[in-house]
């Protein structure tokens, strides 16, 4: 865990902002490697464990298994988001309510299962044989490993029981119903072949296959990966690497990585964003505008991941985006250079106002209040999500004075300055607000503005306590600074690691994080580069015996 | 994932061969011995204190929906002086959600803090094990689908440290889970019996898998599967169970049988509130569930309340401005709190309408309307706590304000345990704190 996070944990929250940030933060996570060990031999820090599939993963895996022709009518409440991500293995849990949903889905899917397609049984074949081969195939894909003899026998019992009274399809359905509620379907294991008391435990080939597949595509392994696991080939790093590269080329990897970026950037709720229609009356902000903002973000991220190579430069550094005619006329106005086609087309944007994701309307509208901009929200976003500074919320007991509204005389910036003046507030806000102020030319729905009804906007900003300290004006200049920051790269590695490991960063991870950061800086590559690094490190295929 | 589906489709699917009701209504059975029902309702963003506390005539602008109705006023107890004493990471909104009803130090970081232990509803379930299909139920309106910043302010019900009970926010989904099959008593009994046996054999299969997998796990990890095993056992106990609603209860929820509703759209909040409150009422009245936790939105709620003509961010532009000098903010806070009170009254009235024993279902129950904060600007002293009902006679002399001086949430929770029939010397991190004086008869 980065030292500043530990410091914040150990200290009263307020103190996290009173220490001089630069001293406590440093350029990135550092942790001396164990004596005598090189950077490549950082040990496994994740213990042997099980991970419940997130609801997102569950639905993907289910869809893979049953095909597109079986309706999935029951929806399941979303998982909690811990630090932005919905896959944290320590937070995902089950209770009677969640189980009831899993059971509902299993029963509905089993009832609608296309038995003819998934469990064909031509004349001349014994029903029991057909059932056995269905169980073998179906469970292999559901569990990501072959069935054990015991499991096969117990499934056969279920088949026999139902088939005897209701016929062959009923027997198949009952087996499916059981498989879809088994913990082997609902969880991923990271256990290795046997428990040991010390030393790293090697994951089984099938566990490695699932690790790789879930990391890159958010789904269970495909047949090719399972075949490689059968053949024992996944023990070879070069095979893992070529498989990682193969999976990264699939369309679902694109969708999966886009999901990561959206969670990291805090954009998951863009599709239900509301604004006060007193401040942003139609046609300025409508559900249609919001949906087009979302479309733009999706297209932009896909483009950054694909043609852009998944680099931070592609995410933050480009002055091009996918603009619809409506967004061009209402939000972008003069910021679009050149003609806009129908639909969302890639156009050049005025680089003085627009550069990268931080200046897209969808991003700016989410990181704002319903009525105005929010220098605090935007500043906190940059600090927490891009620089990994664990700026706390106002701690308990601090009186929060009301924030005045901007008018003909005073700007949002001036009001915020007054609002956060007390020493209790200033300790953190002196770091937060100057970043947020840099965005003040971009209003609450992402339009460029020169005033907010009163004095001219002052969008001079400043970064404090980072490795790229100094003044800037507007998101375009801020982006330039962030792209030059080693802290930003370290922070990105940190978030991707948290997401890939499905847990909080903990003490001892520093070695691996440093290792990955240094390799990544050398390669100058994109997200794919980092993921391949993750998958080819020894940590990926081993677990600590003791947690 | 499909977020919407029509009940029609659900029932159509339910006609498929594997789908018969999980439990059946047994209208004339005498209710089994059950503890009082409890519904904990959590509101966000504090109250306008001056408009909340009743005057000498037991009237208050915010509590009018309760206190202007003699039936409800005589069953209303208001505890004055409750202080949320919490420890660990998180600000006041976080603490309202993860500490008020767990009573233990939170875990996590200042920006990502979580409950550090089980909440009172889960403790009651473990201690009293009521034999109903869903011993506990956690639901609310737009509590769960919110920004990542506040992922932990989505549920105040915890099974263990860090392990939230997910909050069900979709009334159609909730309806399906609670009531499906209650209108199908005439299902072919032979088929139903066979299906029941098959379901049990599937549960046995799943339980065997869980047991075998658990054996391979380190102790810390085993707790995850323990929760899973418990949930499966509860599921199995539901199979073929019958419910015994009080005579005269209508145990269906006709309001749901319409179009799908987008549970994430803020414009739907008033409709969602009606549906959810009615479902909670039906589920408790009909003895389908016993201990309910309900969230009026997520912690630090930012609803615009367009339907009340407010149209600005409740958290930032109303609550935080209600510091005494802003009459508009004060009026808005009052209006919003009054709106919440109407739903509490709606729930109480539904329960009061069904006779049970010598009184009504409300008399055999305890509704607890509490708030994550005391004031709009994060105050934690004088948190408004309203009790409704008589907890089966255990609640002493309802129809008054009980001014307790300054008492911590731990003591309130200890009192609630007592009112439910669980003897406890304290709660959470204060095992010896004792109850709030003057509440139990």
C-alpha cells in the first residue's frame, strides 16, 4: 500500500491533509524488496481464496453458457462498489435474498434450456450416456474445469430421478439447475492443488485459465484455454503471454476494459444523470443529450483502447472525439473544428479547450453538481483517481458552512474560496480547490463559458503536493501536466492492480507495484501492456499459503 | 442485464414446468409463535430540528402525518437526545449508514469505509430465528444504484464486517421474490410435491458442493462460504413452507401488476416509494418477513425533489444550507422531512388496519424511523428517532416524547433488542451500556 494511504489510516483523517503532501506521498508506491531478491521476484501477496463472481461476471458467464436464445428475465441487484470497482472479493457476499435471485435465474434458464441443441440424443444412444456427455460439456464450461467423478455421479443421480418421472429433457434441466447454483459456478477458486503451510502455492492449470480469462475478458475460459490447461501448457509464461495477447484482441476484452475505465473515471452513472431544469432547462440538458454524452464517452474509450493502443496519451492527450450533431450545436458550439456528420463522428476539437477525457461533456457533467460546476468534486477526482491521494471527506465534527450561489457579483470560485477558508477546511481544500478551479471554464454540462452571469471566470489552477506542481489553466493544460507525471502512472498501475486483484491494495504490494510501474515506464505502452505484465509475473499463478 | 421485466412475462415463465411456488399461503392456520415485527427506516441528511420536535400538545410540522392522526399519535414514541457515537473511518453520512445500527468501529479508509460488524436486524435474525420465509429483508428506493464515491452508503444492513446485505431497490423484483406463487394455490398438488422434492435434491447437491469446497479453504475464507451455506439452508427451509398471515390480511400486492418501472429514474421516486412501502407492509403483515431494513435513498442523498417543487440538490443546496439563517433552506428541509413522514404514516396505517390478537398488526410491531444525521450540516447529536407501534406490549406508554438527555445509539439499539424480546446488556462496542431508560414496560 502506498505509504500515504497507511498514514491516512493511522492518523485522524484530517491529518492526512495537514502533513506536507510532497514529503508523505513521494513519486509512487515504494517498498524495498526482500533481502537478496531482485525486483522480478516480489512474492505473492494474495492469499488462497475464493471469489464470488460479480453480478456483471455472472451474467456474462451465464450468457456464454446458454447462448442468446434463452431469455434472462430476472435481474439482480448490483454489487457494492468498493473504491469504484464492483468486484472486490472481500465485499461480495451472499445472503438469502441474493441466493433467491441465483435460484430464480437457474430455474428459469433450466426451464428454457434448448435441450435439443445442448444435449442432443439421437436414436440408438442411451439416455444415460447422452446425459453424461451433456454434464461433462456443460459443467466444463460452467466451472472452467473438468467434472470430478464424484460430481458426475451426483449429477447423474439428479438426472435419473427427474428423467424417470418426467422424461429425458426434465433430467437434463435438473442437472443444469444444479450446476447453475453450485459454488463451483458462482465462485472462482484460487486455491492451488493442496493446502500447504508455507511457501507459495501454485494455482491449478484451470485456475490459471480462469485467472487469465476473467482478467482480460471478464468471463470463464474458452475452449482453447481449457484445452491448453488440459495439456498442462499454461505453466509456460510464453504460452500465457500469447494467450493474453490473443484474448486482448477479442471484442469482449474491449468491452471489459472499457468497463474498467468507466469505473475508474467514475462514469458509471452517466446514463442516469439528472440536472436541475431550473439551471439547465431543455434543450440544454435532456435525456437525449445525456444519452449522446454517454455514447460519446463509450466511443471515445473504445477508440482509445483500440486505435489509441490503450495508452494514457490516447485517453488524456487527444483533441478529437465522437461528436453528434446535437452535442455539437448545444454543448460544443465553437469547439468543434470542421463539419460534423450524422451520428457520432470523429472530429477535431479546439485544443485550447478540449483535450482528452477530462474535457469531454460526459465527464464534466458527472463531475459537477445538479445546478453548477463543482470545483471540489473535480479536484477530488484528480487527487483520488489520478494521483492516488486519499483525500478524506470532511471528518466528523467539522462544521461545514453553507456555500453561497454565484450571482452577478461573485463567482463560484470566490464563494468556494470563502467557504473553505476556516483552518479546519483549508488543510484539505488548499490541495483540492486549486485543481477544481482550473476547470471553471467548463460548466456543469460541459460547455465552455467565459462567465457565469457575473464577473469573468478565472480558471487559473495549481497542482500542489505532486511531482508536477505548478500553475495551469483549463483541463487542456492540466492534462499536459498529468501526462508528464510519474505519480499519475503509478496511480494508474495501482487502480488496475486493485481491479485485477479484486481487493484493496495492502502492505507488501509495493514491490510488485514498483516492478510493474518501472516496466511499464520502460515499455511506454498501454493498458494491454500492463495486463500482459500482470499475467506473466510469477505472482499471477501463485498464492500465499497463509493470508 | 435486463433491468426491467413485466410481471406478465414473469408469470408466463413461471408457467414452465420447473416453476411452482416456493411457499404457499395457508390462510386459516393460526400464526406460529413469532417475535414482534420490526421495520427500521433510515433517512438521509438530517432534519430541521425546530420543525421536528413536538410541542407541548404533541404536535409538530414535520410529524403531522403521524401526530394529527389519533390512531397513530397514540402509538408514536419519540426519543429525544440520541447521539450517534461512532468510531473509525468515514464522515457523518458514512457513519449513519455503517455505524448507527452496527454499533462497532467502521473498517476501511477515510474514502471507502464499511460497517465493522453485523447490524441489529441480522443480530435479531440470529438470536430469534423466526420461522418465516425471509427472516430479514433489506430494501429501499434508489439506495443502491449510485456513484462509486459512496458505494458503502447503499446499505445499512451488514452480515459481517464489510459484508453488506444488498439493498433491493426494484419493486417488481421484490414482488417476485416475496409473493410469487401466492396466487397459485390451486397448482397441481402431485406435480408440486414432485417439484418440491426435486428442489430439495438440488439444494442437497449445492450444499454438498459448498461443504466440500469449504474444507479446502483457509479459515478466513471459509466464512464466505458459511454465509452461503446459511443462505442455502434458509432457502431450503422456505421450500414447501407455508405462511400464516393474520385473518383478514390480503397477501397479494395488486399494485405491482402493471407496467415495468425504471427503478433508477429519479422521476419515479414517488411511485417507487408507494410500491416499496406497500410491499414492506404486505410482507410484514403476511408474516413473510420479520425484520426489515429500509433506506429512503442512499446516504448523503442528492435527490432534487422536483415532485415537491424543490429542484436543487438536497444534500448540497438544501441540507448544508439549513444552518439557521436561511429561511428557504429551512422550509425545504421541513417539506422534505414531512414527505418522509407521510410514508412512515402510510406504512403504519397499513399495519394498523389489520387486526391481530387484541389489537392490530401495528401493535404487534415496532417501526423505527431514524436518520443518518441530526441536522442538515452533519450534526450527530439529537438525531430524530421515532418509534411506532407497541412491540407486542413491551413498549411503555406510547404517545409521548421520551427525553433521555444524551444517550448513545448503542443504548437505543440495546432497547430495541429488548423490545424484540432479546435480553442484552449492551450493543456493539458497548457490551455493558444498558438500554435507554424509560422505554420498556
